[in-house]
């Protein structure tokens, strides 16, 4: 395991990762060009800049770049990584997944979005199948805040209303969240834990479900606000040094009989 060290800076450095398959494949290219002219990753990046302005510096990376755009240099310059994927999860190289996991454990924030619930990195960090129920039928989704004091919900209405979206429903096979932030209800009657947080090592993880390739949800102002809030929340503390230990499993010291009998013990 190699050492990873970086210090949080201002402005916040966010890397927006996108699968970039629907945008380039023959099946969806034309429709995607209408919904997301800059790609899904481009729309997410634009939303972060629109919401956070000079307080953020955003770059994008995609699956089809060398090392999926997530080289050591890129991750060394990343405070928060957002991840959107759908149909090409298995194509992500394990060495890159390992690299991202170690950065999260060292303190980098991770936002996992919509169908990235099946991403290798999310399943590895959760340790479960991360499966769920779904239906793509242009449902109305109401996103209800259940943690009103959480910084991720700042400035969003109760509820957020998405007029057309894919349904995600329970059971969602994830570990018990450290914090349940949002619950969604759909016009078909289903409910879903749509906003959840966890800590993994020194890093913060936020899963947020709204945002499908078939619906222009990443242009929705409330969804953009949540993602921006999530990026700020997931950032390492100011001045924090992110380091993964190079040595693990060293034996712990043990007390000897002489130590137990010494005058240090009353």
C-alpha cells in the first residue's frame, strides 16, 4: 500500500467522474445531446460551478480516458470525487478502484450518484450488493428531508419535487447509514432511502439517488444545490493531511508481568 498525502486547499477541488457511455454510444447519443449537451458529467460540473462559484475548482474525468481519468496526480489534486456510472461498472479497472478506495480512507470525500449504487467503488466501501428495485416510467418523485439540521439540506425545499424520474425503491441493500438525510416517495407508491451518508476511514461518503440518463434531473436547481452542499460537506477538514499508512498489521505492544507489578500501578 503506497502513501497518499495531500492537504485540503481553498477553493474546494472537485473531480466529477462520468461513465460517458450513453453520451457516446449509438443507442442514446442523439437523445443525450438534447438532455445533456455537455454530458452528464458536464451538467454536474456546471451545477457545482453555478452553486459554488469561486469557492470551487472543478475538473471532469471519464471512463474512456487513460486510467479512467483518475491517475495518482488527478486524485492527489482532488478533495471530493463525484461518481456517476450505469452500464459499464465492470469495465473499471480494479487498480483504479483500489486507488480511489485508498484516497477515501485517507480523507477524500466521495459522492455516489444515482445508478452508481452498483459501481465497484461503492460496493467495495459498503461491503453489500447495493441492489435495489427500479422502474423507468416517468414517475413523480418527492424527496423528503428527514435530517433538517444536516448541512446537505441547506437551502432546499421540503419536499423537493421532480416531475419526471426513474423510480428507485426498497429494499436497498446497503449498510445502515450513519445519517439518513432524504427519503423519496414515488407516484407508484414506493419509497426509497435516497440520501445517505457514511464515514469510511477518514473519508465521508454521500449517496444521492436523483439523476438518471433518461431525464434531465441534473439541471434541476434543487438537485444541483444538494450536490453542491454534499461536496462541501464531504470535503476534508481545512488543513487536514490525508495519509494512508504504508505499514499495517504491526503487532501491538504487550504488558509484561514486570510492568504489571511495577510501581506505575497503584
